[in-house]
C-alpha cells in the first residue's frame, strides 16, 4: 500500500510539472543564445501606438515654463507664470500669471488667454531704450538660439501687450478644488 501511495504522489507531481511546463510554453520562449544555457524571455504584447522617444523641435515642456517672467512691451517685468491651464484634450487654454505684491505677499493670479501671450527666446535687453523684448514668436513657434547657452527647447520669458497696472486690475483667477 505504501508503494501505491508513493507512486500516486510521483504521478501527481509529474502531472503538475507537465501542466506548468505547458503553461510556461505559452508565455515564454527559450533563447537560442547558447546550447548549454537555457534562458527564457517573457513576451509582452504592445498595442499599435506611435511612441515618442525624444522631444522634437517646436515642443515645449510645460514644467520649464512655470516660473518664467512676464514682461510688457517696454521690457518691464509685470509678473511670473504660476500655472498653465489645459482643456481635457490637452490644448493650452490660459497662462496664469502671479501679479502684484512684494515677495509673494499680496500677489494674486490672473488667467490670460493663451493666444494673447507672446514668447521670447532671448533674454530681455538690459537697455531701457529698446521698445520690444528681443525676438518674439507666438504659440509653439520656431526655437531660436540663446547666444551664451546655445539652443533650448522652451522660451526665456513671456510678453504681454499690457501695462503692469492693467494686469493688476484684471480679475483674479480662482482655482477649483
């Protein structure tokens, strides 16, 4: 009787081994790297998607835009970007600018429609006689070179066609929870 129980146990182990090897054969395939070594690789199914592998010219990382200074057409700093608002499809709707205050006290946020913001790739000229802030492009225009640092994929600052007083007088933007 003992032999019969032992052989039943051996048969159960053999059957389990065969079933697990059949299951493994469905998800793993042996490598042909070396006849003496068997390596298994798990196959993964990937949907038909075009994967982006590198940032392309004309694409901006929004994380680099938060904190950019905002100037008016007279090269006067009038605020800084605190947020970018997108719709559900990913389209940029507004640029939220922190205005007013001193060292963060008394500052309030104003949402400017994205199309009203121009982007400059060169730093603001130190000369106060200049009437515009270096080369300006709107939207996701061409990337220009920064003289000292070489090319970069995001603007140096934003430009608005309004005064500091006009921006301060604009209605405050409130975030939803």
